[in-house]
C-alpha cells in the first residue's frame, strides 16, 4: 500500500519550480494536492478533482486562513503541509562569479 494514497497535501508555491514538481510527484503517488500559490492554477492541469487551487499570498494572514478553510471544505482535512513558497532574489550586480 502506498502511504501517500488519498493523503491531503497542502503545498505553498506549487505554481512553478520545486513546488510544481513536488506536487506532480505526489499526484503520481495518489495524493490529493491543495495548491496555494500567487499565480497559475495547478488544478487546471488535473481536472479529475485530485487538485484544488487557491490563489493568494502566504505573507497575507487572511489569505492563509482562507486557503486552509477552502482546503478543509474541499478535502475534509490536511494531512501534510509543505511550506515551499519563496522568492528568488538575484545577487547584487557588484558580485561577479569567480
């Protein structure tokens, strides 16, 4: 039996990069994914109901509360939380690679 089968996984930042890749692997393992991101909607790529998306900002407390409420309403619970949202900041132009 697969441990992730039907587990509800709440992922921040699943719109792109590591978050999207992680979500896709979890979906392949039979998990249900809740995508809390600023943009895009992972649910549009998975219309079978295994993904719910909520656009919002993890830096905004009311968005976070609304996202968790939406997740619990959609899936009944949250089994696993993956805090992946982040911001990539390029190095200052005065720093040059060696």
